[in-house]
C-alpha cells in the first residue's frame, strides 16, 4: 500500500521510490522563497462571495521568527457572524438540491487544484504554524485524500439513498440522508489545512452550507482553501469564512439559532462547551467534535528497543508535540526501563530544534506565547516534583546564532513522576514526555486506560499474545503496534481513520472513515402508497 491511495502524485514516499527526493527538496525551498513576497497584505472576511473588510484587524507573525509579519486579518464579530449565517441560510435550498454527483465533482476539482498548488500550500505552513516540510506536505496530501475520499463515498452510496423496496404491495419506500442546514466549522492551528478542509468538506459535500472560523494563528491557510473553493466554482454563500477570535466569532456561531450543526476540532474545554451550549439552547443538530489526547505507549520487555526509542522520540517531539496524537506517557517494563530511557535521552539530544524550513529540523518552534508559558510552567513543576532527564528549558539563542527571535524550546524527557500526577494526566500539547516503569503488561494497560482521554495508543512488543491482549483491552480510538516512524501519530484517510474515545471526541465516528459523512445528515424514511409521486 502506498501512503496515498488516491492517485495523489508527488508524495514524499513516491519521490523516495522514484529517486527524486532532492528535486522535491529544491522545489520546496524555492516555494518557501517565492511566497515570502506575498506577506504583509490585509485579508478580508469572505461572506456570500464578497470580500468584507472590518474596522478591527489582527496581526499574524511567524512562530519561528516573531519579527516577521505574515499579514493583517479582518477581526470579525457577532454582526459578521449574523451576515455569514444569513448568506449560508439563503444559499442552502439551492445547494441542497444540487445533484450529489455535481457536488462530488466540485470537490474532486478542488483536490486537483490543491494538487497543482501543493508546494505553495506546504510552504505556507513553514511560516504560519512552523510545520516542517515532511509534515506539511503530508498534511496537504491528507487534505487531498479527504476531498477524493469523501467524493468517492458520495458516489459509492449514490448520495446516501437506499431503496428499501415495497414492504407491502403498492407501498414504495426509500430511506435517505438529508442535510441539516447551516453548519458552523471551527478548526485548530495544528492541522490548519487538512482538518479545516476535512470538516468543511464533510459539511458541504453532504448538502449543508457553512460558516468557517479558523484558529486565529492560522488564517492564511484557511484563505488558501477558500481560494481553491472559489476556483472550483463553489456558489456564493455556500462557504463563508469569518476570521477572528474564539469568543468574538466562535461563540456567536455556536449560539446562532440558524446554525443547526457544528463541526469542531480543538481542545476538550471548548468542544464540550459547544456541546453544552447546544443542549442549553435545545438545538437538535449534531456537535461533531474531535478533542484532545494524552496518548500512552507501552514498551514491553519483549520490545525491539530501537523501534521503541525511535517511535517514542518522533511521536513525542515531531512538530514539538503539538498534536492531539502526540506520545505523552510511556509505560516501560522495569527490566528494560534503564536501557530504553538512556537511549531515548541520547537520541532526543540529537534531535534538531530549529527553523521549520531547515531540512534537518524535527522540533519546531511553538505556536504562541501562551504555549511557551505553559512549557515554562510544566518544566518548573517537573524539576520540582520529578527528574528532568533532558530538556526543560527554552533554547538559549546565545548558543544558537542561527536562530531568529522565535519560540524555540528543548524536547523534554521526565521521569519519577507518579502516574496520577497532573503532568501525566493533563494534555500539554508540548514537546514533553513522562516515563513510568511498570512490572507487567497488565499494569501498563491498566495505567494506559486510566485516563479521561482515549485518542491514540502505541505498543512495542515482539510477542503475539501481548499484542492481541493489548488490542483487546486498550481503550483508544487509534492503536499502533511497533510503529517506529512514530508511536502514536499519523493517520491515513480510508486505511486509518482518525478519531477518539472517551473525552477525545463526541461521536466515536472517525474523520476519513466510512461512517464520517453520515454524521452531517439526518435520515428520512419516505413512503408512497399507490403509483403517484416520485421517491
Ligand atoms: P483550541 O484552543 O480549542 O482552539 C480551537 C479553535 O476553537 C480555534 O479556532 C479557536 O479560536 C476556537 N475557540 C477558542 N475558544 C472558543 C470559544 N469560546 N468558542 C468557540 N471557538 C473557540 O485548540 P487549539 O489550541 O487550536 O488546538 C489544540 C487542541 O486541539 C488540543 O487540545 C488538541 O488535542 C486538539 N486537536 C484535536 C484533534 C483531533 O482530531 N482529535 C486534532 C487536532 C487538534 P482562536 O484560535 O481564535 O482561539
Ligand atoms: Mg488555543
């Protein structure tokens, strides 16, 4: 199986196979240089196909070089949300009636347009959320896969209509899925393209219209997708983009009486608040929310330690741990704990912390000031309550004259922390991992499951019985065994749908999987008695 099953050319994997990896790197570096000249412009809201300027704006800077301004963005408020919801409501009837194969074709066209702009969008992420090239191109690939997969799902199910035949003579029945109306879509900074594209496409391809609010740190990539949708011919009002703050824009979207359903990816706190608000306002539509994680890895005494060290290192520290799927707690068998920990610390010390556009960088700068403050806090707590084996500090720029002013921090490995300590139970979203020796697989599984989250989990074991036991007992949406490229992160549309159990999500149905799109629709059972009327 190739990393992309959707005829998506130019994946890193295909470059590697074709021996053209250097070509990719040169093209990426040229794209990073090219887009620099576009920075600094002012970007409006996009409502009903129009560009709307606002009095207030906000500035976005590069996390890797905070002196570099990427642009000024319109700061929407409740009145803009009202306008956007009104436009989406007006566009709904016609969009809903658009034949499903035309909708699928439009999103296939969008995938092709993104394919043509792949390097440009990949390069944008180096500046906007400081994602390294390998991770950014994988993200753009994932967005393309979402578009093609959801289109193919609509085609496979013929627009989600099932002929339920003639239960009694003269009585004809059809069961189908119908959209809800206007969806709110709110997305996070860490996958600003793939997740925004996936959720927005889920809402729109099923016949809903949408108002979309990206994370305030990553509005540029959202504009890139709206450019693509416009070029693909999305009708005015079907997709509307309102940039601005969570409270100023997100909250009024949730509360708006004409917003029927919500798709959200982000923190548990905000996701559950959306669900509570929907309940309080007695809204009947769905809240499809993908939330946080505190992802455990078990390293058994039968494990291949090279794989385990590599998997934990990349799972915990790539993109600085700013992934819902990042590896955050490791339960390692006491017989191999010393060797595993020593090797993990040594390999962590060799990881390159730096500018995301540098080819060797693994540990990216952090997204914003609140992230760096959280990093300082948990490192202080770790030093007081446990043992910091490596890391624990911001990168000192006096030692690194290659670094501009950015939020560079050291990947951090900590031990001697009780399993129920806040450092080992709360999501931090930072390059920070805790190591916990255990005396058996049983103890590892019990502790891994003793969490309010259930997003991703990893196991390193060379024992078939252990692997089967772990699969049967682990409480996690996504489960990986012996994955050395990353113990817990990474998903593949169709093959490895992405989502969580417990407080890691609200629906238990995963993005990029066969039960995702149905969530954006409600069923209607249609019966006609006699010959008159179409079903
Ligand atoms: P976040 O702080 O929850 O923000 C997510 C989005 O919600 C942003 O657009 C944010 O806007 C908006 N928001 C904030 N407060 C709001 C409010 N009161 N009402 C409505 N919207 C509001 O999350 P983040 O820091 O961007 O991302 C990190 C979190 O996302 C982590 O918890 C991570 O685990 C989770 N995540 C989960 C998945 C998954 O698939 N399970 C994937 C990726 C990320 P502003 O940017 O303007 O504040
Ligand atoms: Mg946030």
